């Protein structure tokens, strides 16, 4: 099979499901994306945003359904993920594109949630990446999404973002940064980022944070052998059986589309840098931001072992959140486990946003 070379990363011309892989040049780096639907038509534009350590192919069960319904569908690999470039986070080229550059990153006070659905009032939210200058942060990815909307999707109408897990934080940040260009955000299982320093118990924080930071630093400096040991098909398959409630959905195809890009040069640096990102915006803080004008749909799998369901349901208290919809019998990735359930809900939301 022919391959496209992207800064040392070998990218196949098509995805395992037959979608053409395309390259968009962004701030000196290559970004892989896919498109399905008539780009020249006037149907609603939808941009799919993946979660932690995965890529655009994680939406392979969703783009066809929405494209067949008349949407212009795009899925993107965020910088550092999939077949997009993976610059070393300490390199000058990487630091130059960081979305933290030029932003005020003081620690705002926010009311955050609890696993039981309660509220922790007045919590300071640390925003700056602890690895100074790293581009692997939600502000960089927000700017990437907005530049993609302007340069690739184009047109006069705003776009709807559909995001899974921590991709939802990038999506919400984009809606906050440019309210006129995002007409809605559909969140498929939010992520509350339990390793964030602001998520640690206040009384234990002075003890826990130095320990966490020491582990993170060790992984960044010496983690390559561990990464190599874990980046095996059988290991990845076993790991995926935790967030996926239906183990039968953890297929060889799924393992292949998620693991193969992680075997590319630079992946380990990105993985361990991201695991060190114990700062940045949090969902409740973003949903309370007065700059957020886009309506938000929240879908969540009731069997998600990583996301407390009561905390998800409590998001209904925010004015921007139109609905919180529980999905029985699925875990952290309902869009992949139960696309027949998720796709109609997302499609109705996209159409409603386009009609606003």
C-alpha cells in the first residue's frame, strides 16, 4: 500500500474503513483529518474531536451515519495524536505553537463537582501546564479546532463540535474562545480529569501533588521502556476492556486503529507529557463561563468506570446544558459501543443547532 510521509510518520492513504486520510498544514506541522459528505453542499458542518491517546478513526462508526443524513463531517487528529505531527514538547518549534502563549493563566475560582453529584465551592483551578511551554494543552487544541474550521471547513455558517472524553474540554474551550463560530457542543462522556491538581482533596494536596509530580517527571525522563512494553496489541486490547462495557466491541480493528499511530516516533513523549498535564480548564468551570453561548448536549454511558454518573447528571444545573442523556449498557465510548443509539441523538442536536 502506498503511504504518505508526514515528518517521519508513515500514514496510510486511507483509513482501515476506507476513508481518505488528508493532511492540513497547521503552524508548520502536519495534521491528519478525514472528511465524509459533500463538502460543496450546504448541509450542517460537524467536526468530531477524539479523546485521550486515540485519533480520528475512533469516529469511524459515526461519520457515515451523519454524512448520509446530509451533514458535512470532519474528524481531526489533534496535534500529538494519531497521524498528526508529534513535536517534542520541549522543542522551540513546539513551544512556539502553544495555545498558552499570550493567555492570562492565573488560577480562577470555580465551583466543581463531586463524584456523588455535590458541589465543591470556591476551588482554585490551576491552568498552566506544569511543563513550561508544552503545546499539549487544551488551549492549543482549541486554537487548532478553530483554525481548522476557518481554513478547511470554511463557509459562513458555524460548526457543531462532537467530542468524546477529554476532547470535550478542547471543544468547550473553542466554543468559549470563538462563540460566533461554534453553534453547539455535543459531549459523549465528559472527563473530569482526576489527576488535575484541583481535583485532589485540599487537605491532602500538599502531600499528593509532589508525589504525583515526581512520578510524572520520572515517566517523562525514563518512560520509553514502559511505553514500549505496553504498546502491544494484546496489552492494548486488555486495557480497552476497562472503558468498554461490551468486551465484544474491543475488536482487532479497534486495537489496530488506536495502536498503530501510537507506534510512530514521538508518541511516548506526547503520552507522558499529557499524563503530566495536571492543570488546565475543567468542565464545570467551562460550563459556567459567561462567554459560552453554544448549547451543550451531554451523553454518557451508565457503565463508564471512569466518569461518576452522578457528577455527569449534575451538569444539568448549567444554563448551557440542554440535556443530559444516560445510555444504558455502554461504557466510556458510547459512540463506538452503541453508534445506533448515539448517532440519532447527535444528528437531532446538530440539526437543531444549525437551525438556531
